[in-house]
């Protein structure tokens, strides 16, 4: 019974999802707006329960879940991201016809993520991952009449199933060679040395998790899914599931593999380098802004993995994990702000405009929106003095402290290459001759206000909140050390 007190946020999501599922079945799509608002309220309730939750660290349900400051912070980021994705959905779906299943699927997906970040056992890890994934496959193909969405959903499902297979195979190897599925038990076996079977299990599990975070070479689904999925869904995929999967990966490495640093650090370093380089180079030729943001997310995952690789050595544990947490926080704001701005790009007939060339002259017709997009692009590029520079600086600093100088150097070079495609968007908006596309003002005051606040946060004003953000990140990171 006491264990239930530690999963009150998850209980709120379960009850909310089931109640809204029944309500949607009887009320139909005409109540979609109400169901969407209620889903956001359930997420807000889960957030309140999370904040009031005992901090721990506490192991519950036979040590399968761990509640600590790290999980609390990651869940808060996930809930806030999901609320933002819900709030931006109704107006986007006005033209296509909004359906009541969307907010219900988001709730169940968030429930899976909530279990992921608290997972302390391979079984709870897999259950959370699959609960999130099954809802995500449906969300990716939510626009049933759009061929691109159907293709995105199918690719996501097929490749996701392959990744799940690899994860399960790796888990079975770890169980076979350790006799336990518990993270602490696996860590205990690794203290006595590793063997080929353990290493193979570790590699397959990391490969499965690499797919979930879009790390290279498991990234191939990302550009197609981001382009084909409805924009609010793409924004959701780029924020909340990324936080959940990266938090899960960080916890798995730090809690289950603390004495196998030499093994997992090499794999994480390879994925970091490959993601930073391919994300930077692959985005150069993109003409669709959602595909560009997809490659941007791949590159940013690479930078975050630099911080995780740096968290391996005991001397840089805290610096590495803290840099991951701070990077995730700033990245979520930059990404959600970018997608909210993309949602504003509609022509005179209300159709979405995703071609970057069509943004030419946006500065003259929508100066406020063009300025916000420019700030997001500068910040994603990590160009000082904008706030997006600071997380990159932290992960590189942690890498250098951990003796991973080549990783930091390659990351810095990838940042320079990546700056090209971010600056190209700004150049098109600000300096190119106006395209034959008009962008009437759309969206309410609230939507524009969120864009303005997000842009302000990732600009110079973000440094005002740097001290409290660093303190919270250190508090959350302390749970894994």
C-alpha cells in the first residue's frame, strides 16, 4: 500500500487515460476539444502530485521502480512537454478534423515514459518502453488520409519492433549471465568482472535504447517520421520521448553498469560522434523545415551523449550527469518553441508551409515570428551569447575533464558545420527576395505568448535563471551518484 504513494502521478495518468478513453467512446469526436483540455488537466494534476511526492530515493514494487530526485525532475520535464504538445494540437487539427483519441494516446504514452525514467529493472524498463512506443506508433500515423503519415507510422512500427527485439535479446543475455533483471543485481555481477556474454548483452540493450533516442546508426526513422507525422506529434516526439529515453539510458549506465564504464563509454562515445557528425552534415541538403529539425534533434542527441560519456569516470560523474540534465532542459524549450513557430507557418488558405525556400521575406510580413525563429535557430546552433551555447559548453567541459578531448574537439567542429544550416534558415527569412507565399497572422494570444516566452528563455535572458537551473540539476544528478 505504501508503494502506491510513490506512484501517485502514474495513477493519475492511468485513471485519466481510462476515464477519457470511455468518455471519448461515448461522446465522440465532437467533444475532442473538451477531452484535450481534460487530458492537459490530468497531466497538470500528475505534475502537482509529482512535486508533492516524497523525494526518496526509494525502491518500490520489489525494487522494480526507483523514485528519486532524478526521476522526479525527468518526469516534470516530460509532463510539461506533453502539456505543450496538447495545447498546440487543437488548432492544427481544425482543418483535418480533430479526433478524441489523440489526447488519450498522449496520456498513455506519457505513462510509459513515466515508468521508463523510474525503471530499476529490465522488466519495468521494457514495459515502460513498449507502453510509450505502442501509443507513439499510432500517433505517428494519426493523419490517416495523409500518405506521408501512413508511411511514417509504418516505418516507425517496423524499425521500432526491430529495436525492441534487440533490446529483449540483450536483456535475455544479461539475465542469462547474471541471473537477475534488477539493475543493482546486474551491477553487482559486473563488479566481479565481465565476459563476452555480458558485453554482448550490454551492446544489444544499448542498441535498442539508441533507436529510441535517434542516435546514429539507429536514426534512420527520424527524418521520415518527423516530416510525415502531424506537427504537434513531431513536436511531442522531439521533446518528451527524448527526455524519457535519455534519462532511462543515463540511469541504466550509471546504476546497472557502474563497473563496466570501459565498455559502455566506448559505445556511447561512438554514438555521440556519429550523431553529431551525421546530424550536422545530413541537415545541409534538407529543404523541409521539419526534416531539418529532425536532423537537428539527431545532432543534439549526439551532444547530450557527450555529457553521458563524460559521466563514466568517478571523478566527473556529477559534472557529466548535470550537463545531461541541463542540456535536456534547454533543448526541450528550444525544440518546442521551434515547432510552435513552425505551426504558425500557414498560407492564406490555411495550409501548412514546410518548404524552407517559401519562408523568404518572412521578416517583412511577420517580423515577430521571424525574430523568434531566428533566436531558436541561433540557440540550437549554440552561438554565444544565446543560452543554447551554455549546455554545449557544459558537455564539452565535462568531456575535457573526463579526458575525452577528441570527443569535445569533434563536437566543436560538428557545431561549426551545423551552424551553416541554422544560419541558412535565417538568411532565407531575412535577406532573400520575398517568396510568393503570404503568412497571415494565426493563433491566439496564448500561443504567441508561449513562443515569446520560449524565445526569451533561450536568448540572453536564460542566463538569469542559470543559477537555480544548475542547483536543480545538481540535486537531480545526486540521485545517480
